[in-house]
């Protein structure tokens, strides 16, 4: 296609790349270092805005035939994911807002990771998809140890590096087996491979799925998530729990686009996510550490999301994207309003939330909204998101799995409501020296609250555009 059309189709990626170059220059100029966060916010906002604008204009193009494609739906998904990065950047001001403490490194690494993320929705071949996944993942290894607020940060980064590398190797092996069976690197080859009786092709598809399970922390490939979430700083944990997980599910949707799951693959896509739902919710009940609780909660939510692949392929992208936006907005809302504390370990304890409503009514109220949405209670958008998933499972004829998943989801009510109980009904601890969240973090919370409110009042507004 003509160069100007290719440039227009990849405008979101080019804006991120331009912002990344400016950030590198800013980091070299000592006097310009305070500009790093505004530059990152500007480039990410411009990239998300460009994606929404191109989607509204109805652009459909294939800048690199067989490898990279854009459609209004894919551009809308891309814009939504990039927009969710804005609260992450805003809440980082408290942890990485001072010179020498990641003031330029954090925004630079996040924008670099987002460039890889932006490639994933548009990937039409396994080559581009794997390239985008690695470009997104590699900066996260450095982000985990960037603040180094507790001794286990290095161990957490190493665990994530080793297991993420193992998942990438498994993914590559699966891609190579499918390529050997079909002779194609196109993502459509996975539908052909699943339909073949050949053991080589089916093994490749299973390896791809297991690699995605490991990346998304689906049981029994989940052990890395609690330690990694706990060892990272709050903004990094928020990024990993939302956008990194969203990237894995976008990859899964692209791999299984147009595929109606049948045969033994049904049991694999039903049993492991179901175990994740039950195990994640039960284990989260026992946690006294907020970040570990969110980690186990994310394991359960990964189970809900992979349930979507039991249903028909029609509407799968819409259901998964809506769930990811709702889940990410709620998680980011909770992280943004988490009270500050001089000790990162103490900040992470549940006791930090005791009596928060009496100290900071706004923070407690917004965190409560986040917990109720994550729990999936009506009228919050988390209910609509889960409804869409289980509706597709029932429509596909897997009513038993849907009922078991719903029963497992009720287990999560306890620990979500326990957080609310501590904030509103527990007396404030006199030894608690936590302070209110900074203005930038509150601004991030307001953005997430606005997204949650829109999706609660008018969920069809997003669903009709996907």
C-alpha cells in the first residue's frame, strides 16, 4: 500500500515511537528530566486518541500484507488498552517522581512496553505477535526492580524473567510445530491445525495454549504471580495486573480467531480455568497482604477470561475486551487510591486499610467501588462483564461448566467485601502512619471511576462499537 496510507494506519505506533525517542533525549539532559512524565503522558494520550480517531473514521488497511492489519474494531481495542496506561503513569508520580528514583526510567520503560502492546491487536502472523509480546515483556523485567523497595524485588524479577522466558520458549515451539504442519505463519493457520487429525499440529496448538496459560498465571502455572506482584512497586504491580494480562488475552483472541473449540480442547479450556477460578478465590481469602490478594484475584479472573473461548468465536473479542476494560479500570482504581506509606511492606498489609473511611472518605469510597465491580455485583460493570462470558458458555452448550464457574465466582465475594468491611467498619489503627494518595494518583482514580461509571450506565456504548 502507499507509504502515506501505511503511515496513517500505524499512526498510534509511530506516536509511541516518537515519544520514546523524546524520552531518551530527555533522560540525557539533566535539566529536562522533570519533563519525562508529561512527555510520556502526552505520547500515550496522543497514541490512544489516534487509535480512536482512526476507528471512528472506519479505517481498514493492511500496511504489511499477511503480518499487520487494522480494522475499526482492532483500533478500538488498541485505543482502549493504551488509554488504560494513563492512570498507571499518573499514579507512578508518588513512587518514581523524584530524581534518581526512576523519574525518567519508569515512563521510558512503560512507553517502550506499550509499543509492543500496541502491535498485538493488529498482528496477523505469529511472527508479529511474538515480536510484540517480547517487546512488551522485556521492559517489565526492569520495571519490577526499578524502585527496589524490598529485598525480594530482585527475586521477583528473576522469577518473572525465568518463567516468562519458559513461556516464550513454549510459545515458539508451538508456533514452529504449527508452521511445520501447515506451512504458514498466518494466525489463520491455527484453525487449520486444530481441524487436522495430525498429532504434530494438535501438539503445536496445545503448546501455544499452555504458553498463554503460563503468561496469564492460570493454575497450575500461577506460582510466579503472587511473589512477583508483591515484590514490585504499586504502579508496576498495577501495570502487570492489568495491561500485561490484557496483552495475553488479546494474543489468545488473535490465535483462536474464528475457531470453534471442540473435542479434547474443550476439557483443557474448561478444567484449568475452572480450577483457577476456585483456587484463586479460595487462596485470596487467606491473604493478609493486599498485593498478594490482588494476584490471586487476577488468577481467578484469568479463569473467567479463558472461559470465553468455550463459546462461539462470534462476539468473543467483544466479550473479552469489555471484561478486560472493566477489570483493568477497577484494579487501577484500587491501586491509585491505596494510602501512601513510608514503608512499602507496611503499605501492603490489610491493616493499612483499617478505618480508612474515617481518615480519607474519598479513597475508601472509590476503593469500595473497585471491590464491588471486581466481585461482579450488580449494577457495577463487573456484573455485565461476567454475564457476557457465562452467557456465551451457556449458548455454546456447556451449561455445567457455566454453573460451576458461577459457584466458584461466589467464593470471591468474601475477600472483596472484607476489604470494604475493614475500611468502613474497623477502627483506625493509631500506629498507622499512612497518608493520603498524592494528587496525581487521585486524578488517576477519577479517570478510572469515570470509565467505570460509563461502563455501568451504558455498557452498550462500548459493546456496540466493538
